[in-house]
C-alpha cells in the first residue's frame, strides 16, 4: 500500500510538473508572439518615420535649390540687361541685320565691342561656367543620367541635320 501511494504521489508530482512545464511553454510562446508583434510594429513605425524624414529632407533641398536657381536667373537677367543697355545703336543694328549670315554678324559684333563690354562678356561666361559646374557636381545620379541622355539626343539630332545638308 505504501508502495502504491508512493507511486501515485510520484505520478501526481510528475503530472503536476509536466502540466506546469506545458503551461510555461504555452505562456512563453504567447509572450514570444507578442514580442514579435511589437518588434514588427516598431520596425514598421521606424521605417515610416525614416521615409517621412527622407521626404522632408528632399522637399527642403528642392526648395533651397529652387530659390538658388531663381536667384541665379535673376542675376543672369540683370547681367543681360546691363549688357544690352551698354550696346550702341551700331551694335544693335548689327544684331538686327537680316542680310548678314550669323557668322558674319558674330564677327562684326565682336569687332565692335569696347573693352568694358568684352570684360562684361568674359565675366558672364565665367559665372555661367561656374554655375554649370556647380550644377553638374550637385546633380543626383538620375539628373546626371538625364543630362547624358540629352547630350546623346543632341548629338544624334546634330548628326541627322548634318547628313541632310
């Protein structure tokens, strides 16, 4: 009888321990599921925030670039107006002459420029060159690809036009 009660008590203890382990495993797997769910939610939130931050940075950069371009355009326009204001009637007549070929106009116009006008043209060319280089250096890969494609298209068009002549 003593043996039987020891077996029953032992079996009961084993069953109790097994049920406790099973409960702990189930509770542990539920906790793991909750933790995984929380991690997924946090990751999704972090990715969403990162995308929003990137978009904000892109928008701010675009606004800055737009304002810089507007300023450059304004300065270029002022430079052109100053140069036009410096032209003599003779120089304007050369530019408006419909009978001269473009090459002849260019030669005659360049010959008529005074030193101040030549200086203005040189300075303007240098500024425009700097602006082009600045743009090229700051362009994104996509913009650089577009510029390469545009140059290629221009070369193709020039080649077709040269063949027609």
